């Protein structure tokens, strides 16, 4: 069957990959969906006006450090509200990274850039504190967890 002809007629489960950092305002993140960080109507209004007013965006973000974490939190609530009767699983992994192997990396950003620069000898010393943990997870683990979660929810 070609990709163009593939249709999901009766989905049995919906897996959403969110982020462990979607709830940055909480010290402990429980396995619950929290209230949205903003009203969806307010987000639509700001986007519809194509406003780039930093003060308005900052007010809307309510302490979220960036639009990525804000939109992840908003998406979780939106999915719960609109899922109908389809079981929903929300995965909240930390920062997913691939192995820096030839052919597996298509961009050099974030942790992957640090790994490659270190492997090539461009970075020889990295100042830091022993108490700070690099909260990374291989993307393969995230993928496997999504497959496992789907298999446990599918009827």
C-alpha cells in the first residue's frame, strides 16, 4: 500500500509527544493534564493580528521562557478537550537526542552540536558544576515508549 492510499479509518489510540518542560512552573510534574497556560482565543487573536509586540507576547506566555514550552502545554489541554472517544497518551520525555553518527543527524543544534564539537576536538574543556545533569534521552527510547504505550492502549 502506498503512502498516498494509507488512511486511518478507526484510530484506536492517539500518541502525543509533549515535553518534560511543558510545565516549567511546577517543581513536580504529575501524570495529569494541567489547565492551559492561556485561553486559546487569546492565542488566536494575537496570531490573527500578526502582532510582534514583545510585551503582549510576554504577557501571554505568563513566565514560560519560550513559545515552544508554552505551545506544548497548550497542546496537551487542547488534545484532551478535543479527542472525542479516542484514548490519548501524552509522553513527556526530556530532551530527545540522536546519536552523532554519520547519516543520522541532519542538523547540528543543541546537545548534538556539543557532542560533535567535543568529538572533533573543537571543545577540550567544558566548565560546569557536578550537580548539573544533562537531561537527555535517546530518541530511540522515546520512539520505543510511544510504540509500547500504543500497544497497551489499543483494544
